[in-house]
């Protein structure tokens, strides 16, 4: 009888353990399907920077820090935006971030600085390194012969591969996923750049973002750039997800 009770007790403990493990697994799976608070903040910060709404940017910067983004991650995101919306917007974003940091320090708030960017390994031609990274992002071998706008203006192809995909994408403070979220947020915010937005939404899928996460990205955009403006992004995303 005593042995029977012990066996029952063991069975109950095992059942509880298995049930708890299953619940945790489900919770992890659900979390993986959702954008993290940090990712949502990167979208909001990037879109606000791109449209030059500095009041909204101040709010999103504070929320980003509270959501766990480090100071250096936000700096890196603001630096990254210049490649898609220009130095003026990027620099105003950095200046606004300086104001936010000053205010938070005055209020006794200490934020996590985070890691600095590592030194880039300069082995190999920068053009070839950038070309390789672009191939990794697009999952498409890069052609040896230029075409389209690259053939029309070869200089911009050089700048694109050497600077954007080598100098910027090689930096390690942000992951490819984070950089692509910044990229599509800026492109969507500035508008009238549908082909590039479509390309980068496809890259988002290539680097591991799910269709559900990209739908959530559009929802975050609505609060930053407006419902009507976000509609065009939704239409492009629908085409990308349908493979059109």
C-alpha cells in the first residue's frame, strides 16, 4: 500500500513537470512569433526619425530605453537611418537622443550603455565584402555584370556595396534582423520607394522574421506615420507574402 502511494505521488510529480514544460514551450513559441518590445521600439524610433517628428521621437526613445534597448543600440539605429533618409534626419535624431539622455540623467535615471562596435576585419576588398553580405541577405548570388540603375550609374553600386553593406551592415552592435527592421521602417516612413521596400521586406523574411512579425511591424508603423500611410506598406507586404 505504501509503495502504491509512492508510485502515485511520483506519477503526479512527473505529470506536473511535463505539463509545466509543455506550457513553457508554448509560451516560448508564442514569444518567438511576436516582435519583442525592443524590436517594436526600433521600428517606432526609426519611423519617427525618418519623418522628422522629434516630439514623438523623444517619447519613443524613452520607451525604447525602458524596454531594454541599450544606449549604443539606439545610437547605432539612428546612425543606420542616415543611409535611407539622409544625414539631416539622422543627425537630428542623434541630437534629440542627446537631449533625452541629458534629461534622464538629471532625473537620476541610469541607462545601460551596452557594447561598443567591434573593429571590422578589413581582410579582402570592401566591394567584395559588401557584395557577399548583400548575397547573404537576399539569398541570391550577386551578378558579375551590372544592370539597371547600377549600370546606369556604377558609382552608386560601389557606394551601395562598399559603404552600406560593408561599412554599415558589417558592424555588430545590431543584428541583421534589427538593421532590417530599422531599414523597412525608414523606407516606409519616407514613402514612394516601393521597389526598395519590397526588396527589404523580402530580406526581413530571409533573415528570420516571420510573416506574423511583419504584420505586427505594420501595426507599429500605423501609430508612427498614420493609418493611410501604412496602408501602402501593408499592400506591399501582402504581395511579398504571396510571392508576387
